[in-house]
């Protein structure tokens, strides 16, 4: 169960990022250009 904590923390950070930048077209277009290794 302890190994879920980093996973939950990552989900929380992704949710925060989304809520902060969801209406920002510039950020949205840049994120689509990143590959998965850049999202870590």
C-alpha cells in the first residue's frame, strides 16, 4: 500500500497542473509536443 503514495502524489500534481493551465492555449499546444519522458 505504501507504494501507492508516490502514484497518488503524481496524480494530485497532474490535477493541479491541469486546473491551473486548462484554459491556456499556449501551454496546451506545448504539452502536446512533449514525449512521455518529458512529463515525469
